[in-house]
């Protein structure tokens, strides 16, 4: 019966309704134009949406969502489409609501250190808008020059500077939301801890399954007086890992700590040719410390000593902006570089307790050999968030399946040592079948309660986060799938 | 009613044994008092049950669910009376025997503990490894982890470290139907699944009973120094603004009302109390720079280290929390930070410089304490002031008769339906802390 429903959708009158809301220019329906929207950053999964709607205001979003609700059409929110877990992957016969035209910075209140933005605002525009006055927006995903704040909110994105200052959720104070029934609510405020449940905190990281954020109130921070980046290179990766543990153990919390292995060092040297990562190093460690000048000077010295003690071959430091950016450039280009090394790459972002680093890297190496695929490792070492990049060629039949299996083994390994499936990219379409590795049936059922409240008809971003029998086979748990049958109609 | 309570106590005794159940007559007087302050009806006859393990806790709640008993979760019950008044309670469930450390991952800077563990005990364990949980809540000696999470009760340290929500990495809880569920994990970064940690933080025991929590911990700072600036409101406002716009990195920036400054014999006027905790070189320089700001603005300046500093902070906390002769009224407030000094000035005016007030200058969150005399008028005025600066006022502690005269929560937003539906989904029979939360949830 449900399948019949799908086939019966007569799109023309519905498209007319969307046009009435956002104008003809705000609706994309030509097949070739829809191509752009077939996938997000996880390009191996593709599905063309039936129609794309580009609203400019909260009210337009609400009207568009109401049209979907009235016509029982599933919809997916999309920001810049840089997500790496298939969060913005369309489902068959869906409407894609794209925030690309919602790019206004609505309010800047420097004295209260708050900024209000529309969801389509690009991450680093926020910093640009306030940096003149000495402020910045802390979460800085490597994709910051292209990804949207709405996408950051939905994924609870992190970045290389999140070790000390936290991820997106720690910087979002309030949200204006359009719920899946088209109603508009305000949660949180420009003041933290308003009475009532913390729906802001619940919404951040919900991957577009609870509604669309149409206004976002962000906290901005004062730029540190002094910032220093240290680059240490090692002849074995364990020594880099040990340095990370020792730095933390010494009581220093750097703004960020990143490790890249030999394969990724060479990849970025090939691509961005920074000439500052030694190609023969087994690993490099990048550490950024900030604070008062005296503090940075003291911590720099201590960190250098720790790295030297752990066998660092050489240590480079940079205080001025230009050199600092140069040292970071290679790290920020790591994914792009992987794309140059091999026709395709598949990235995971499991998290492990920092202390398990050596063991897990060895296991990843073993898996790499077992499956016969090269894996480049870059990771947020300070918080144990790994980004193994599995290099492969998608045109080889069966390669993707193999690589996904390898990626799955890495995720299971992360969970086994006490970690998580995802540190910042989200579960999306990509990792949902592994959720039972980490959560029991009851855990998942309880999370589904939340979805049931916000999204009772299951129209908002169906088929993401939670395992379903159709896509995950036995991995999905039968009981909660049964209870939430309605959610999986599409 | 009494008979019913006896029957409930008997049923629970059958499940957990006599040592786990205490009926009303055998409850300590102080705790009787806390419970009475929480429940409206004169019928405060109830029993307390003390499960010893998470699974015992689950059994008790499953039983309550079957019998439709109204449950009041509690830790050591310091803040039990905070918030709304319960219409009636059939059983109080205490986590005080669920007080074990599950795992302290020293190198990973995380700790997982049971909900009934006292923060002070956990801090002592962490201190042995040079670490701490960066929370300085009310009643720090007795507050339990579950109670702190359920009330989202953080203190001055939020300036540097954020609130409870920012520190909570994972939770386990027993749902209203007695099933044990969890969310989050034990690693510092994790986006798998919905963030139920945030949902439970500040939910006042209305969604489930927290059984375990994992916190991010921090290295204990090497050194500490506190700078106290005192003077008239305008100068204090300017000093605060200069401080917050500077590159200094204090761990606490608190504004205190005139009455606090007077009571502690610190001087005359409003106080700006700033704590620096960092390496020695850094705190020295930061203190010097702030003292210079104070001098330029003609403020009375002093600085504290060592025992003097610890004593100062102890006394500051007592100003809000020490039990007085009469029941006092304690409120949590929030407003845009720029309105903070005006808020304390208003407090000084309407309370004839008697009102105790604290505002964390960075976040705009704070606490007020009034004498019950004329309190309704003060609370109403302060609330409308806070609301006009995007904030709120919630009455935490007050005599029941006072709480019954107004809406204690002061929620003014448009998400009530959503909140009600969340409650309905998590606790369909409304057995957990019924009617105590926002809008009678
Ligand atoms: C000097 C001093 C003065 C004091 N003055 C007072 C006073 O004036 N008034 C007063 O009330 N107390 C006072 N106390 C009592 C105090 O000592 C408490 O015993 C202590 O702080 C314990 O509170 P708690 O954190 O365990 O949370 P509780 O107070 O037990 O609970 C707080 C809230 O959290 C909920 N909750 C608790 N645990 C859980 C859980 N596991 N899951 C879900 N929800 C939960 C409860 O339902 C409640 O809504 C004072 C103590 C001292 C030392
Ligand atoms: C080269 C590269 C580097 C990256 N580096 C990092 C990194 O360092 N750290 C990191 O965390 N991520 C990183 N990412 C992943 C990605 O950039 C982030 O997840 C980003 O937040 C996605 O934003 P987007 O605007 O592209 O969202 P999209 O991909 O368009 O959408 C992501 C999800 O958000 C939902 N969504 C979008 N807008 C809204 C809205 N307004 N309301 C509700 N839901 C919405 C979508 O439905 C989808 O589920 C990287 C990606 C690339 C390609």
C-alpha cells in the first residue's frame, strides 16, 4: 500500500505550491540541475531528489515543510552538502530543502559575545565578521570555508581547535526551529540555561531528523593574546602518540593537537607542497597553544621538552599568523590530498580513548594489510578522534563493499576499546548499521522516543542514524523497528 | 494514606530486603524537612528506598511503574525542594548507596561514577591524580552527581569551563518503565546518537532516574589568585566590560551585590571578584593587569592567594547557601551579561541594600537571595527585569506557601508543547516528580 502511495505522487501541483512560497527561482526540478544534489561529501551514496526548494526565510521554510507534511512527502535538509556520513543524502521521491540562500548574519552583539545567523551562513564568515574586533567563532572544521553553520549544528561538528574550547554544541545558545509539522519554535535564548528542557542541546547533533534550524545564536570568544604552533616530527608514530599523552598528563590543555602519518604527510606534500612536513617522518605532531604571552612561552618550552624526550627529530615553532597558517595548511588539506593520491577515498571518524592510540593504530595497520588497501591516518590526537582514510578505486567492481567492510571493522575496533562510532561526522546513512555495536535495543528505542516527539510521521530525513531491517538486515533490532514502523515508510 | 505507605514499604522490602527501606518515622529529621518542603499536601507520609545497585534501582522503578506510584528521585536531598512543589509522593528513591566510581580513566581525562556519589568524594579521588571536575555547585560537600546533573547546578567556574551540560560525556538512567538506557559514551568527543545528556541536564528528575554519569575532567591548575574590585556600579560595569573584552583568561568573574560586600567586610559598594587559575607566571601577570584597570577606575582593589583566597570563596558561597534562622528565598536568574550591573543595582534598590546577589559576568547567570519579607514584590520586579533582558528568574528555594503564590519557573518561551510531549513520551504515566517542572510537567 505504501509503495502505491509513492507511485501516485503527482508532483506538478506540489511544485506549484512550492513556487507560490519561494518563487520559481527557488525551486529546482530539472534533472540535470538536480545532479548536484544527489549526494553530499560521501559520494559513494547517491539518490536524486524529486525537487529542490531554496527558501530565504524561516516562514518560507515553515511553509515548505507544511506542504510536505500535508502531502506526506519525506524531506531532507541540506546546507552546503559537505557532510561525510550521507546525512544530506536524499531519499527516493523526496524534497530537498536547501539553506544555501539563507546566508544573512542577523545580529552581532560583541559586548555580549553573541552572533545570530541564518543556517546557510558559512562557518568562517562568522569569524571574519567579528575578527576585526578581536573575536572568533571557535569550532573550525577543516571544511570551514565551505560548510554551513546549519550543517555544523546538525552534525555537532568539531575541528582542530576543539580540544580546549569544545565542539559546536558548546557554542550554540539558542535556535529557531521549524519542526516537521511546520510549526516554529524558539529554544534556548541568548542566555544559557533557560528554564525547561535543554532542547537546544538535544537538537545539536540530531542530523536533520528533528527539524530545520533557521536561526542560530552562537557564542563567540575573545582571540587569545598569543598563539603558537609547534610542529614535531618523529621516526615512529607511537612516539608522537606518547607525546600527546605526556602533554595532557603534564596539565597542559593545548587548543589543538593533531597527528598525521607518513602516508598523509606525503599526500599533502604532493598536493599543497608546503615543504614543511618532512617526507621521511613516520609521523608529525602539530600542537597549538594559546593564552597570555608568558603562558604560551612557558607551555611551548614544556611541550618541546616533552616531544624531545619522546624522540622528536626536530621541532619547528611559529608565532606569527602567516607561518602558523602554513603549518596548519597541510593538515587542513589532508582529505583533499587523499583525493589526489587515489581515485577514491573513504573516511571514518571513530573515537578511541587517547590511551589506546598505539594499540589501535597497529590494529588498523593489520586490517589494512588483511584487506589489501592503503590507509592514511590523520587524527585529532588530543581527543582520540581518528580519521583513517582508506584509499581505493570505486571503478573496480566490489571495491566499495570491501572498503566499507574494512571501515566497519575499524569502527567495531573503536567501540571495542571503549570509544565511539563517530566523533564529528555523524552517523547519517553511512554508519547506522553499526549503532547496535554501541547501543542496546533499549538505548536506541529511547532515542527513537525523541524522534517520535519531533518527527512522528517520520518525514524529516528518514532512514538516517537508526538501523533499519531493510538496510541493515539483522543488525537492526527487530523490536524497536516494529514499534516505529511508521517512521520507516519511505 | 499511612496504611498505603506501609503497604508500599512492605512491597519494596519484599524486593530489596529491610535494610533498603525506611518508613517515615525512621527518616532523619533533616531529611523529613527537605521532603516536606518539596511536597504540597500535608500528607508527607512516605517511605524512602535505597537501592544498592543500578539493577536494584531499575527493579524499584519497574515496581513503581506497575503500581503507578509517584516517585521523587533524590540524592542526598540538599536541593530536593528546588523548583516546583510536588502534589503528592508515594515513594522517595535515594541514590545515596549508588556511590561507586565505575572507572577513572586518568590518561583520558574522564571519570564514570554512580549518580549517588558525592562530588566532594569524587574530587578527593581525582585530586590524587592532579585532576578535578570543573564544577563548583551549591552545597558542594553534600551534593551528589545525580542531583547536580538533574538541576544543572554549576557555579563560578563556568566562566572558563562551561556548565554541567558541557562536562557531561555520557549517562545511564532508569526510565519510568524500569528499563536501563544509556546515551553518549566515555570518550571526550562523540556524536553517535541523540545527545540525551543535554536533555537530562536540568530535567529535575522528570524524565528518568540517572544511575551513572561520565564527566570530562581537567588538570588541577598550578596556581590561583583572586582579585577583588569594589566600588560604585558604573565603575564596576566599566571594569567588567574591560575585563571581558581583554585577553585575560579568568576561571571565574562574579559580580556581587552591595550586601555581600558589606557582610564580608570587604568595603563599600558592588564587587567584581575575579579568579585566575593557571601557571604561576600567568596568574601573576593577569592579576597585575586587572588591578591596574581597577586603580585607573578608582576602585578599591585587593588580591587574595593561598588560605585567604580559599576562605574568601568559602564565605562568598555561604552568603547564598548558608541556612539562616528563617527560610530564605533563593532564585536562579539569567540575563544578557550587559544587564548584570543594572540588575544588581535594581536589587540593591528594591531590597534596601539587603538582597544577596551574584551574577557570573560572562554568562549572565546568577543567584539571588531575599528575606521573605516583601519577597513577592522583589521577585516579581526582578523577574520582569530579567525577562526584559532576554533572561529569566526561577525560584529554587522558598517556603511552600510562597511558591504557591507564583509560577516558580518563569518560562516565557513558546516550546511548552514540545516539552510536554517529551515528558509524555518518557514518562507516560507521569510517575516521576509529577507536576514539579515547568508548566506543571
Ligand atoms: C551548610 C549547608 C546548608 C544546607 N542548606 C540547605 C537548605 O537550605 N535547603 C536544602 O534543601 N538543603 C540544604 N542542605 C542540604 C544538602 O546538604 C544536601 O543534602 C546535598 O547537597 C545533596 O543534594 P543532591 O545533589 O544529592 O540532590 P537532591 O537535592 O537530592 O536532588 C536535587 C534534584 O535532583 C533530582 N535528582 C537527584 N538525584 C537524581 C537522579 N539520580 N536522577 C534524577 N533526578 C535526580 C531530585 O529529584 C531533585 O529534583 C544544606 C547543606 C549544607 C552543608
Ligand atoms: C574536506 C572536508 C573536511 C571536513 N572536515 C571536517 C572537520 O574537520 N570536522 C567536522 O566536524 N566535519 C568535517 N567535515 C564534514 C562536514 O563539513 C561537516 O559535517 C559540516 O558540518 C557539514 O555542513 P554542511 O553545511 O555541508 O551540511 P550538509 O552536508 O548539507 O548536511 C549535513 C547534515 O545536516 C543537516 N542539515 C543541514 N542544514 C540543516 C539545518 N539548517 N537544520 C537542520 N539540519 C540541517 C542535513 O540534513 C544533514 O543531515 C569535512 C568535510 C569535508 C568535505
